[in-house]
């Protein structure tokens, strides 16, 4: 890359301010730019800070040495040395810094003392320069001076996938204080090896609490913010695992205390969520944001509260954390505590003023959550401090409705005892008793009835508690409601009775019970369907048999004229068809459109039912009100196997409907190519015309038209 190094050096502050200097230029260019630079003290400090997280120790050392810094006074000199000490870990600068600080204080002292200190300063500077030269010479000749055995180990481990052995090797080097070997191992890339979850060894050391190894990695120039597969930094790992000293160290060398993982959890959120009180306290002390939110909108306080970490929650509130903070669902810390059944975590926020009537986005208050989840002691406490027992969520459900729906008997009793409305209705008109009946909570049903709940209450669809119990198959609830006088013939807005619902939803025992107490087996809903029609339509064979056995009308018709046999044939329920025929059901019954069971089965493609009905004598030439036969319907719908079967038993392939259309004309018009080919193959008249003089060809399109032309149709 051809760069204008002098121009870049003169504008280096722009790159540093945008924090993109080390992302823009490579290492060799940076070294050259440093030669042309004239940095202020602040720019030099910023340069070292930014470079320390992206460059290894050796490169950082060279970069720092090549930079030209403008020093105007002793304070500037002290600042520079302190910055280099911080990021380069040069403790040898302590003596120089002390001398310069003292020199500044004694600047008006005797010339003799100043000269004496200057002599000492020169001596220390010479020592540093000699040390630098020795370090350079050592690095130049390191391959000849390093232990041959360790170098061999490093070379072997570079080829190995045994991360455990590599970690153990690095840990041993660190424990022995072998900095040169550790640096060599890191330069060879061993410290950057990662496992399946993208954790490197710095993550591992932070998770296991190995402070000495963490320091070794950082001092060898390892990147302080590597991310694993979940976006965890080493600081997040240490915070989550409660390794306080590592947390302190990482913060001291510049780790980002606001780093976020893929779920936008920060170190403070992890520490709070896991109850790491001391880590929480330290992170707050160094300025961690206590109101930062994860991707679900949860703050550290919400996490601490939801996990039951009371001491952490108390501490966060004591330092000003927002006790009314809401996540994306609108839930506050108090709502979470109420939901997760932590009484003390409920009491404390309320004691410091948390809103006990707060609502989440679904309109649920802390009391509603506690009632729904069955937390009796929290319910009692919230009521004792004035929570609204009639509060409604966005669906109109009160605490009592939720408790009844979930079957929490003791909470139901308590809420009733403090005056909760037992006839409250949600937005769908369901009362506590309706919900309890629908969910099958017998003891709650009994209790609500015992305190006067309306057993005939209807929801907005007209369903009573008994209808709901019958619909859902809760036999014992249905029996109890009947025993206390519930109307067994009650109808909802569709005209369906408890028996109709039990028949529809295949609850044989409920059907038997309702019949035994006199339920009307001939009752019809608004569509004219009886219990037997519903059972036949839905394929409930045992219920069909039982209803027939107690006298249900097997020829009953709905408002469209369909009998139980017609419904079973149309829906494909062969065993029910067989049973109904066996007890004398009319196989030639017609609905209001003139369709017989065989016509319906042919139209819907139920081959086995077609075969069975033919076998028991059903009329294969029956016509509906439009003159369509079973074969015409099967041809029109493209049911080739049924077409073949009907032809095989002698069905008229030239039959015409009231519009003069034959099976071939219908199949051609609908694009049923395989049916067309078959009908032609068995001699169907390709020249037949409908009442308008149109042939199969003139009604056809696409591939069917191409085929008909190919065989000479006109």
C-alpha cells in the first residue's frame, strides 16, 4: 500500500478519536507512521491504550519506542512514564517516576541536590537502555537460548488437538514464572486455540479462577476481549463464575465492563443473575451501568429478582437501581418476584415503594401472577398491602378467574374470603365457575357452587359450565353439575347441548351418563345436526353404536338433508358406514341436492366405501338434482381408481347430467388427463356433445386438449 505517512502522522488524532487507527493500517505501516509522528501526551496515552488490546507485547514495545512525543514539562514526562508502565508492565519505571515527582517538588531547592538527582536519573536511564538492548539481543538469539525440550514441546503441541494438554502445559509455564517460554508459546499461537464453543484458554482460566494464568496471558499480549460462540468475553466468564480477583484484574488492564454477549448480557447482568454479590458490588463501584438491558429488556435488578437473589436485589436498589424498570413484556422486578414465588423478594421492593399495581403488557399485576401461579402466601401478602383483588388483565381475567382456571383451590378460597367477585367475567364472558368447569377442576367447582356461584352462567357464546365440562370430557364435573341441578338441555348460540358436544368430541362415558339422566338424544343444533349425526360425521364409532342402541334416529336429517349415513360416507368413515347399513340405514337416502351416500363417497374419493355401498346394492346410476351420477362426480374430481371401479361394475360411461355433459366431457373440462385417457380406452364417445353442442375437445385445455387432438377428437 502506498501511503503518505507524513500526512497520516499529522492527522493521527482523527484516527484515534474514531478508534479506527489499528483497524485501518497494518503493523509495518504503523511502525513507519510512528517515525513521522509528533504526538501530544494525551495522544500517546490514547495510542497505547488502543494498541494494547490489538497488538502483542513485542509489537506494542516496538510501536511505543518509535513514537515521537512532545514533552513540555516534568508533568508530561511523568504522565508518559506512567502510561508506558500501565500498558507495557515496566515496573522499572517506578524509580524514574519517583525522581521526577520529587524533582518537581524541589525545583526551587539547591542546585547541588538537583544535579545529584539528575545524575541518578541518568544512571537509571542508562540501566533501562542497557536492559532494552539486552532484551533485544535476547529476543534475537532466543532460539539458541531457549530450552530445547520446551521448544520441542511447543512445536509438538502446535500440531496437537489435545486442548487439555495444551492448557496444562501453559499453566505449568505460568506457575513456574517462565515468562520467556510463555511468550514464545503465545507467539506460536497456543494461547489462541479454541474449543467447540470458541472458548480460548483465557476464557478457560477465567472460568476456573486461575488468576496467575490470566495475568500471564495478558502480559504476553493476548487479546483481552476474545469472544466465544455466545459472545462471552473473559470478563463475562469471570463475573458469571464469581471470580472476583480476576474481575478486578481484568478491569484494571482495560477490559470492557459493558461488554455484551449475543443475548446482550453484560458482566453485571451475569453476576446479578447468578447471585454474585461481591462481583456486583465491585462492578458497580467501577461504574458498571446498573440500568443496562439485555435483548429481552431485563435489567440486572430484574435478573436478580427473578432468580431469587435477595441480597443482590437489595444492594442494587440501595444504589439506585430502578425498581420499576420493565422488560419487553412490561414486567417489573416485583412482577417477576410474584411470578417466581419469592415472598421476601416481593416484600422488599414493596417496602421501598415498588408499585404493587404495576401491569405488564398483558395487563397482569403482581397479584394476578401470584394467583395464576398458585403462590398463596404472596397472594395473602399483596392483598394485605392493598393490591387490587378485582384487577383485570387485557383479557378481562381477575385474580380469582386465574386461580379458578389453574385449579388453585386454596387461593380461590382465600380470594372469596376477602370479597373477590365470584361472578366476574372475562372479555369472553367466562366466570370463575365456567373456567374451573372447562379445565376439569372438580374441587374448585364444588367450592364455587357451595358459595353460590351461578351454575347456569353463560359466556359470550352461550356456553354454560355444564356445556364446557361436557365438551372437554370432564365427566366428574358434568356429573356434579347435573347433581346440583344444572340444565342438561342448555344450548349455546349454535344450539348445541351438552350431549351434542360430548358426542362430537368422542367422550363415550359422558354420552352414556347424559343419556342416563335423560338428556335428549334427538336434540338438534342450529344446523339440524343431532348427537348421532355429529358422531357419524366425526367418526365416533362407539358413540354411534351406543346412540343407536338407545334409540337414536338413524334417518334424522340436518338442515341440508344429510343423514348419519350420508355424513359418514362423505367423510370416509367406512366402519360407521358398515354399521349403519347393518342396522338398516337407508343407503339411497338423498340430501337436499339429491346426493346419495354413494354419490358423496364417489365425489370425495373414498374407494373402499364406494365398493362397500355397491356390494350392498347401492344404485350406481343414482342422479343428484343436477343429473350427475357417481361416475360423473368421480370423473369430474379426477378419482381415477373410483372411475375404473365404477366402469368395472357396469356404470354408464355415456350418462349425461342435466346439461348434457358426459363423464368424458367433465373430465376434459377439469383437466383430468389420466381419467380422460382411461375413459377413451374403454370406449367413451369422444364426439359426444353437451346441450350447447360442445364436445370434450371444445371444453378441454392444456395437456388434455393436446391428447384429444392427438387421437382425432373434434
